[in-house]
C-alpha cells in the first residue's frame, strides 16, 4: 500500500499510514448550506442565443445534445421558449456519453420525455462514430423531416440542422462524429475538454451527402440562473460548468456523498484509501499524502509549512468520475427499471 518516506513531512507520514477505522455512519442527506445558487450567463451566451434565433428561419431541425449522466437536470428551459423546440421546429434530443451513464434507467428517461412531448430521444457515445446511437441520428432526422412544411425553404434541396445544448455536452464531438461516419472526413469544428470552447454561432458544416445535410454548431448556453445548488453540483460534476464556480472541494464532497449513497466503493482503490470514508477532508488528506501532493503555505507565527494539496486531490477524484473509473453512474434519481 503506502510506505513511509523520509522525504515527506512527519505529519504527512503519520496521516498516510493511519487506517480509516472510524466506523462512521454514511450520510443520509447532503447539506447544501447557504451557498448561492450558481448564476453564470456570460455575454457570449446571451449573444449566442440571439444569433441562434436569427438563424432559425434557415433551420429545418434542431438537435439538442445533453449529458446522459444528468438526463433531466441542467437542460436549458429557455431553448423551448426561444427556439420553439418541437413546436416551431422538429427537435431531437441526443443523450451523449451513454458509455458513462447507468443505462438501467433508459426506459424511465424515454417515458419521462414522452410525457413532455419529446418523441425522439437517442442515446449515443459521440466519441465513436460507428456506434449504434451515432449511426441512427441521420436516419432519425430524415424520418422526422418527412412531410414537414419548410415554408421559405421549400425549393431548397439540402437540409440545415442546428445543434444546441449546455456547455461541454458534446455538440462539436457530435458534428465531428457525423462527418466521420457519413463523409469519412476529419474534424469540422473545434473540440475542447473545458466548457465554453465554442463562443459563437459558426458557419454550416456538411455532415451528410444523402440526404444533403449541413449542421450549425452553437455555443453552450446555460439557463441564466440555475434553479438550485444540487443542479449546479451535478452540472459541475459532469464538467458542464467550471469547477471554480462552486469549488473543487465542495464538488468532490458531493461526489463522495453520491458514491457512498449508491454503495459504490470503487473510489477506495482509485485514491489508495484503506476503506470507504464519509469525511471529504480526511479522504483528500490521505489521497494527497499517499501521492505526495503537497503545497507550501505561510502560517501565522509559524512561517512556511508543507500541507496536503486538497485541490489537487479533489481534481484527481473528480477526474476519476469523469473518466468512468467508478463505473456507469446516473446522477438524477429514478426508480430502478424492472
């Protein structure tokens, strides 16, 4: 497991070698405290939404991309009023990153959206162009568009699609997957690991020859005010909003609570712990010590001291979730499908 090192401060060696034997009862509820609900609507998001509205007259179908790990939480309700989803324009909802989500809830999600009038929900892993979900997107769009009045576009023989969603949901990845699958071409739009890479409504990108289809990428747009702290934490966990807005330690604490709630202890070997724990500070201290993640701080009346780097440990813990190291997890609550 872990061996004491003469290069580590004494208190870190003690901390790293202690066994977690507190017999702690796991929390039944997560205390959100009095934190402000996230309010994050940068100027480029507002401009992006206006630009989307301007391009609507040239759009035949809207593809909304969302993270399958939060199938209900964090979708922008403004899309419905601003873009007329499923009313003015045909609408397809693509649940991306299905390889990281608990697919036992798939039927629950279909039923939920059927009640809301969303008839086309596709689960996909857009990193794999030849996967079943990606391959079904263009045929589904073609079927949806049969018999749809195109008004000012009646004489135009190609179709224009608009892809929308919250930041970092996988919109650009979907475009590139469709190009790779249907045109055997490389990337047509930039992809980034951080939310907010696409900053403006871009030009059309061809994604299919038969039928001839073009797709317009758009910036990720959140609702101007996220309704509650837990929704903000879920969005942060799946990397739809930046860690700094809520704090890595708070997001990590929520992740620890949710894993323990589900009886998921895969984080124990990942962090090199001895056994499950419900105290995030203890977890981060042990992980930091055993990986030699330390930082220097100046303490009053003491001077410079080496302490566990909780931020680095928290980021490592969060990356484990985002890479699927703890298994397939859905953060929204459903009754398990029978």
